[in-house]
């Protein structure tokens, strides 16, 4: 996959709210071509997405989490920068 097509990949990242630390859950699938397409998917599928995250973290099913749609390359860059700075993610 070339760099141009990688930039077009938008992923869903859930910020898990019911844990002691700062946890993010990355959905590897599905992926989207635009942030708007991703946001529409999250709005229409919030309940099953939220249930999936809560199951993975063994939390109550009704614990709300925050969902973000971000270009995969931006998220990777964010993680690399945070790691260099020693920031807890």
C-alpha cells in the first residue's frame, strides 16, 4: 500500500472512560475513506461499538465511551510523538 492510499484510511478510536488509566481501543475494521463517513457509521452504530469496548475491558455494558474518527497516519504520528515525550496514552 503506498503512502497516498494510507492517508485515506480513517479509523475509529474509542477513549475508554471507565478505567483507572487512559485507555484507547482501536478498531482495525471497518476503515473508511473520510472522517465524515466514519462519523456517520459511529452515530448509527454507537450501541454495538460501545458494548464491544465495554466487553473487551470487562466493564458494565452501559458505561459510555468516547469515539473519535481520525486518519490512521495522524494517529500513528500522535502515538510516536507521545512515546518520544514519555506521555501516558
